[in-house]
C-alpha cells in the first residue's frame, strides 16, 4: 500500500490546503498537475482539488489565468499571490510545530505537568 491511500479523511482535509499552496509556490500549475503532485503523498482526485482552488482564490491566496493548449482545451493555471505566500509560511510553521508536538506525544516525552 502506498502512503496516503487509506489516510483518514479528516487528516487529509486538514493538510490539503497546505499541500496545494506548497505545490503552487514552486511554480504555476493547472489542476491536473496539482492532483498528480499531491497524489504522491495522499490519494486525491480532480473533484477534490477544484473546490479547494476556488476557495483559495476567493480568499485571495491564489490567482488564476487561462493558457491555450495545443493538446486540448485551454488550461486554467494557478499562481500564488503575496497573501498566499504569507499564508503558506504561516501554515508551514503551524505544521512543523504540530508535527513536533505530536512526535513528542507519541514518544511519551510529555510529563504529567506539561501542557
């Protein structure tokens, strides 16, 4: 089984925005490319990514533009806005803080009086 195939849907939902912003931060891309990149760590479909991208666009975190394609219909590309870059930094820090905290808990490193 590949990592992420049976990932809990709540866990997936909580990390998908971070994953999408991270992928788009490395270069403009269209929906199918996003799905392919994110699918390397969790199972998602195009039906999952497009509503997310609409929410991110409505929030001002990404922008989109159309590019004509020689291989079919025009493609909608997504790019990160300045606000999106700031949100990606915030979410990344939050992720690493969360990851460290969970790792400590799993290792039993929290004492009785730790909060």
